[in-house]
C-alpha cells in the first residue's frame, strides 16, 4: 500500500466513559509520532466540530497535559449525539465534511464511539470512496454498555464495571451494619444490554455479592421479583439487588417508565427513576427498610476508580487505529481478541465497519440463570480479568489532576 | 492515678463511615498492647450487644485481619441506633450493663459515634460512678456530618468530603461534554449541618467547582435558586449545583419533603429525593436539560476513595481514647486540635463528655456567602488539608480486600 501523507482528525462521540480520552491519547500520540501524519486535529464535539470547522490543533498542546488524558474522564474534545443522514437521501453534511477535509488536507479520520459512531464512520468512508477522495477512516470502539459486535469487550466497560463492583462491595458493608437489616436496590446503566448490571456479580469474589441481578435480556416479572426479595429477606434479613435501568416487562414496556398501578396500586408519575420506584414497591409490599440507589453518571465518569487494564487497552485501541491506517488500512474498527486460558491476554484485530455498525451485542442467555435473577460463573470469568489493575491517576491537593488542554482552534 | 486492671469493650454506634473501623482498630490495638487491659471485647451492634450479652473476643482475631479494619468501611462490629433512657427515669438498661460489666470484669468502656453516642457514654459513666463501680468511659468521635462540638473536625468527615469533591470533579467533566449543556444537581447528606455539601466547593482547587452550593444553615428560597441557576445557564450553558439534603424553607419545612405545588404546580408525593425533585422544577421552569444525582450511601462507605489523613487520625482517636483511659482519664471524648498555619498539624485533646453531648456544630455563617449559595475561601482553607493522602487499601482481584473477622462470641 502506498504511503498517504496528510493531516488526521480524531473525534469523540456519544456518551462519555472514564477512558475515552485514553483512546484519544493513543490516537493523538501515534499521530504525532508518525511521519505520514502532518498535523493532528481534534474535532470539537465530534462530527459537529468538523461540520462547524472547529478543530483543535493537538500539535500545539503541552505533551505532559496530553498524557494526562489517560486519567481524565469524559470526552476532553467534547462529544455530540449528531446522527448524519444517509448520503443517498441527503448528502449536505458529506459535502461539508469533504470541504473541511480538503481545506486541512485531512487524509485520516478516526472516530471514537459506540454503535452510532461506527455507522457514521462507515457512511463517511463510503462517501469519500464514492467521490474519489483518498482518506482512510477508522473506528475506535467505546461504550460502557459493552454492546459492540465482534470485539471481546469495549473500552470503557471495564472501568464502569470496576466502579460498580467496588460500590456494591462497599454498599454491602453499609447495608449490613444494623441488626434490623435492609433491602438495597442499586440501579445501573444499560438500556438494552445487561453487561453493566452483570458487573454487580463481580463483587461475589470479595464475598460481598449482590443477591439478585436483573438484566434487560430477561423479561421482568414484578411478582417474581417480590417473591425473590421476600425469600431472601426471610433468610438473611438483608438483600442487595442490582437492576439494569433497561429492565422491561414481557410486553416490552420499561419498568422505569410504567405506571405501576397494575402491580402496586400507585398511579403517579415516577420522578426518581427505577431504583426509587422499586424501593417504593418493596416497602409497600414487604414492609421492610429499603433504600434505592442510582449510580447515575458516577459509573461512567469515576476515573479515580478506573481499571488500569481498561486504560492500557483503550490507549492501545487508539494507537492501533492510527498505526493501522498509516500502514494502509481503512474502513475498519479496532476490536479486541482475548484469551482467558492460563492467564488473560488481549490483542487487537480489525473488523469491517459495515459488519459492526448498528448491531447490539447482548449478554448470552446461557450466562443468565434460569430464574433470570443473576448471572453465572461464566460471566464472572469473562469480566473479572478486565477490571484488574489500579489507575495511576495523579492527584493534586488530594483530588484528581485532569488534563488541561489549550484547545487552540485551527485557522 | 492508680492502675486499673480489667477488660475493655469497644462499641460502634450510629451511621457508618468509611473510617469508623480505623478508630475501632486504634482502640483494639491499644487494648491488645496494654498490660492493664486483660481482654478486648467488641460489642455486637453497639450498646445493644452489651445488653444482649453478645461480645466478640478481639484477642482471638487474626492480627492481619484486624489491621485491615483501617480500610474497611461501615461498622465491622455492627451498629445500632438504640437510645438508652435517662437513668433517673428508668435504670433497667443500666442495671443490665452493670451486670455484664461485672460478668466480664469490664473496667474500660469505649463508644464510637456521634452526638447520641456521646450522650450514651455520659449517662453510663455517671451511672457507674453513682453505684460505685470503677470503670473508665471514653467517647471516640465519629460522624460524616462533622457536627460534633469542641473538635476541629470529626473522623469520617474528611473521607466523605474527599469522595464528594472527587465526584463533583468527575461529574463536572461528564456534564460539560455536550455542546448543548446541562444542569447537574447533586444531593449530598447532612440533615442539619452543611459541612458535607460545602465539601463540593473543594473541587474549586481542581478548576472544576460546583457553581452553587446550598447548605441547611441558610433558609432556601426556590425563586432565588431558579434565578441563580437561570443566570448561570445564560452565561455558561452549564451549571453544577450541590445541595444538602437538609435544605429547608424559612418556615423550617424541608424542601425534600414539601409538596412543591405552591412553587411549581406539582402536587404529587416525591419519591426520588431532593435532587430528583429540584431537577424536575428546573426542567419545568427553565426548560433545560437537567440531571439529578443523589450520592446516597456511597458518600459514607466509599472507602476506596478515603482520605489517608482521615484514616490516620481516626486510628489516632481510638488509640488515644484507650491510652488516656489506661493512664487514668475517664468521662472524656477525644477531640482534635489542629493548626493550619505553615502547614497542617493535628493533635488530640480531651473534652468533658457532658460538654459535648447533644450539641450540634454548624458551618459558621461567616463562611457562607451573602447570597447563601456558596461557601467562602475560609471553608476551603479549613477542609482541604483534611482530604489529603490516598488510602493504602489493599486490593484483591481488582476489588477492595476488607477485613474478615472471625467474631468469636465470649462465653
């Protein structure tokens, strides 16, 4: 493959994670180190920054600040949820992207995100080919939801999983402190896939497991849920429940959105989310002390509790995308291939963007128990290696020292 | 003072913290090391364990497991919220306590807790004196609320403060990721005192401060709150708000409990707590994207983010209680005296139990700004030294390795 010389753009998209910036840093550093890449631009707020001609010049950043991206949560360049049109229907955005690419002689485009972002990558890549503009396009996976197809796991998942398992372990201590006991219901992200809720089961290796884990892969049944909580309460006078925000009834309606009148006699709108609602139902039906806890944004931004394995692999994904593109690859997403036999190892591979875009990977049914209220040992064996290693995040004044980028806009 | 030889009891009371076990370990270790103390008992669930004759023999524990108490959140011996009667009204409990003390030859009683626990200590001490039973009684302070009188600060506060400031710093990153902005409302514990909510201001030293901080020391005004959020929204299109769960209107009613019909037209019961309710009001009135986050139990049990300063000082408080009692002191609470001139230093002092019991220390009015929507630099100067130092908590399988006590019950 012939050498392609030109500038590169890295963009971040979708919901943030604790380590998306580690991938950005992997890509930026590989770009800065490469002879084929003339300038490294960071798109302000993902593809929106390209459309708005707002690109930050990474070459002008302090290298030490750039390196801190490894420990800085959320998307340092800014993110977006902008979905570009199908180019056959409306190619306005694509014409604009081409214009910007030409303006800055962009020959490499890297997009870091989840399913939608891989779709964006795929469309841009196809359009550039169609109009004959030589540009290599690579997707870098990212999502705490861990639902991207074809990769062992997704950068970002492990750090969220580690935070969830750590928090469950700690809440377990707190919930067991009084002689009178408590039901604790912990709400975890994951609208369509239960990987994150399943991470609550990792606490089992500490001896402080969640007793019940409900995933969106299984239809939720309120009566069975109350039976399960009640049985455990009778036995232990203490129950830890982890629920995915995406659990739904057999008819597909989200439990969090349903008015629960049919089940519990309440008819008012729920404000406080699923955990608060389930806590209310348990209190009403079982008359026990109950606490609903929503991990909320914390689980996707708690970089102080990130997995160093996740940080290293996220960096690797970004770096591999750039190095592979410079070597001639295009139209691919970086993915992980892992082995757990005789110790954990992880290497990268490349998948066709068109094969991964818009397909959601769910927790295999065989990793969920028959009652549908917990995951199996196979899930733990899969996820536990990913949360190993403590972040080397530097602190200043006892608090995280995040990257402070100059963000000098290209002219 | 003559030597007093006999057994000791350490009990834990009230709501857990990340470091209450560090104090217990300080007391237990000093007891095990002392020639005057024959046996070290841990009361199961505080004073309830004494009343029920359920004492754990600490001498029989593995020393390595005991040392892990420094990094184990919540109350490893179990806690209670039992309030003993005034002995002049009903001395049943006191007679029973005396009986147990005699049974095990207990000559030292240490109680680790907040205001109520100091009151319990005080009453027991007075009763033992009245009946002529020689027993030294010492209080060890503990409360994330930081509202105990006479001490610079309370063990437990700093670790919660560190977690809160860390989480604010991280949520700040997450909230600023989209170009369209967001109002984030973070609900923090503290029913009557705003020390914990004030800790949100510590994030200012990272450059990622909470914009607005509301404490229960100030009457809350919903109209002013909406004005403040609105003004900041116009300016930055992003607002981080920290609120104490204990904020109340001028008439004393808690904002969290008030039906907000007068203010926002809603009349239904609030399930999801204060953050969800305020988020709802902001969304309704200002029409902006808003997220309510309740730090819930996490802030008092997140030992993985504890302050090593807090761990060390908590240990010191427990150790000092035992060593002082052995040296002849009784009827006292261990307190901290700190200097912040030319670096932070902390020493212990002893206060009379009768002087500290049942008095709540609030954030000084002069540390709150005139608008009542933030704390001043004086607050930051006070609290910042306390959150320094990272916990040395050991991990196993990437997760906290907490103490596992054998809990062998005395016969």
